[in-house]
C-alpha cells in the first residue's frame, strides 16, 4: 500500500485518536512562572492575582508565603484554606484558585512543523494533540519524531514513528507529554537524481523506496537515457564516496545520488 505523507495526515491527527482525552487544567501541577488568580468567598480583601516565584511559592495576605509548586489547583486551594483556618483568620474559607497563565507546563515543538514554538499543556497532553497545535508536520517533515525530556537532571530521548502510530490508531501511554518536553521533527531523508531523467533534482525518500521508484519520481528517462549502467554515489560509514552499480530493486538510502547515463546508441 502506498504510504500517505504525514503532512497530509496532520488535519486528521485529532480524529485518528478520538479516545484521547485532554487533561483538565485544575489537574495540572503548578510551577514557577504560572500566574494564578485566588479568591476567598465573602472576603474580597483576600482576592489576589500573582505569579508563582522561582522557588515555587506565592505570598498570600495574612498567611504569607505558601509553597504551591507541584500542587494541583485543588490541592493549592486546600492548603491555603487550611492556613487561613489554622491562623484563625477565616472560618470555613471557600478558596478558589484559577490558573490564568500556564507557563511551567509547556512543551517546545521544533523542526519541520508549520508553526514551531512553545505550547501549553492545559488542553492537550499527548504527542498528536501537540503536533496538531503546531499546525501538523510540514511537507518536508519526516516520519520520525524525537522527544527529549529531562527528569532529575537526566535527559532521555525517545524516537517515535508517526506512520506506525497513525496506522495502528493506538497511541501508547508513554507518548503523553510533560512540561518542558521538547518535540523535534526532522527533515525527511532525501535523494538526488541527475543525468538523463525528465526532472533531475532532490526528492523525498518514501518508505522502502527502490531505484525504480526513484526513477519514476524523476519523471522517468529522457529519450537519450539508458537503463543500463545506473549508478549510485553513496557515502560509507567513514564518509568516503563509493560508486555502486544500481539495480531496480535496490533500496534508496538518505543522501544517495543517482546518476542516469546517456545511451551510446
């Protein structure tokens, strides 16, 4: 079956995984840089809009500094309410914490996407959702996505094949993204073709692409071209260029240069 280019699939990303669920904003952990709006029912003097400091705390009237980093909005509400009660400031306080700007829980999407940048995870927490926010994979983008994440001072790398995910319709749980993850879409591998072909130039390598398919991508041979003596210039592991006598069913590799000779007769 002919492969469908990933960039054409981008508008279908959300449809493919219809069971994917967005995380409610109040379930996300607060962190440095987040802006929160806090109110206490029937106590307008305690209303406050503030930013979580670098050390993960806010300063609240009457009770002073409160550490909220790592807490959900609901947990932060309970912690502030408990401090108001223990200090005999308010009896049975009804505290509401609303996140107005989520800065700590963002993911960076870079490389071959239509709108690279940083995106909040307040409404989307999995890979395909975030790629959709970035406009989908661009035409030059490849099938593989690299996810970089840092935890406890250690950076790990995960490579995901988008074609396999979309074809299976099953997104594993480990594709859920966390704050400060980096998603990178590499450029699709390409090959070069020149000589006696109709459209010499640079072309995308489709999955399991053969020399015959590469010739078709170049528009086929010119009237002066010959199928005999097809050659591929390819760099080996040491970077040295080797010349290979190509056959139709040979697979094309990234950065191959395919040369079509002119017929002598």
